[in-house]
C-alpha cells in the first residue's frame, strides 16, 4: 500500500504544479515583457504600422496563413523541419566520425584541424553558389548547405571534446590494456559525450541559420524561407513577422524541450551536476 495520505498527495501535487509555474515564469518573463513593449509601441502609434504592425494583426495574419492553401504554412513548417533534421543529422555524423577518427592520429589532426578552423571563418552561405553548381538549384543544394553549416562547428566541438578527456583517464585505460579502437570506443568516446552534447546544441543553431539563408535564396524550395520571401515580395510585413515568430517559437521549444533536458540528463548521468 502507498504511504501517501490524501493530504500529502495533494501537497505533492501542489508543489509540482508550483514548480512548473515557476519554471514557466522564469523562462518566459522576458518574452512577455518584450511582447508588451511591442504592443505598447504599436498601440501608441510611435512607429508606423507598415513598419511595425500590432501583435494582434500579426496573430491574425498567422491564423490566415495556416488556413491559406496557397501559402500552406503548415506544409512549409514540416518541409523546413524535415530538411533541418536531415541536414543536421548528416553534418553531425560526418563531423563526429571525422573528428574522433583524426583526433586519434596526431598527423591527421594536424592536417584537418587548421582547414576546419579556416572554413569556420568563412560564412556558410558563401558556399551556396558552389552547392547550386554541384547539386542544382533546388532542395538538394539547400540540404547540402544545412549539412555543411552543421559540420563545421560540430567538427571543432568534437576535437575539443576529445582533447578534454583527462590524461590520467587515458593512462589508466592503457595500463589496463585498452588500445586501438577498443580504447577509443570504450574510454575516449564515452568521456566526450557531455562536451559533444554542447556541440550538438551549437551545431543545431548553425544548421537553422544556414537553412533559412539558403531557403531565402533558392527559389522553388518549399519551406519557411520561401514564405518569408513571399511576404517580402508582397510587402506583407505581418506575414514576415509571423513567420519570424514561428521560427523563434520552434527554436525555443527545441532548445527547452530537447537540448536543455538532454544536457541536464547527460550531466547528471556523468556526475557533472546534482540530480534534481
């Protein structure tokens, strides 16, 4: 039988609800404050409506976009998100594989790492003309740019994660007879996981930026970038801001629901944070 009395169960439920409310308040107070300032500026007429429409008109346009078959905002969100997942996954797999493989060989790393650092200084969108020539003017070029935008920061994050592994831990592993692939699979790679999670978080943000820039430029590619471009062509600032709000909302949800929880779980599992 449960040791909880109805009173203690009710108190536990109340505490959980209060914790949830406080969590929401701590993470949304600035967003609410900015939305209020936006409403106030629009309501007082301090900025012309064609430059800054009211939040109400933007929400109205957002509802209309979801119901408009020509714009098909729902389809655009799905297309962009699927393309983002595909590009991010390809970039992460290639970066982690290359990073772990070359970090195990100093000669290879000495050749690859300076090139990776140099590529990091070049904006990803600068490679879009090359991607168009290679893959054509369409979704394939956008996917390639998204994967490349993910690859660059993830590769450097992998190098950093591998080199953060304690030398004492390495020496202990070798003293116990671990060598070669077994050494890296059972000792080095697990030790890099917390830093790799941070790299995943960073590479996701870079993937978003690369994808949006590519979708804006490459016409005929269904997605949020094309809806943004259509809003610009129609001089529909409400639609432009509505799509920006959608992009920001997706980013906040993925950050808080997926990456923040994953990072907290990994840090707790690896003994780097106190369990909550």
